[in-house]
């Protein structure tokens, strides 16, 4: 099997993201709504911090698995 990113891998990754993102609104919409409301109250700096941490963890995971 060919190593690296191909079309199937890309679409599987997109599907996994959609699956994870859709889980909470489907299972517990009220909890998801409350969590989203809390996120909206964060400052720009707090959002950027969490965004940076997410980016770094994602890159670390990709590097570790590749």
C-alpha cells in the first residue's frame, strides 16, 4: 500500500471530523448549546490560545502517526 496522503485518506479524515463534530449536538443538544454559549463568552486571546493548542496537538499527532 502506498504511504502518504491520497484522496481516500483525505475523505476518511473529513468523515471522521464530521462524525466527531456531530456527536454532541445529536446526543445532547442542550449540553452542546450551553457549551457553545460558554465558548462565545471567551475573549479573543483565550480563543486564540485554545486554537493554538489544538493546532499544535493536531500537528504533533500527525507527526507521530506519519
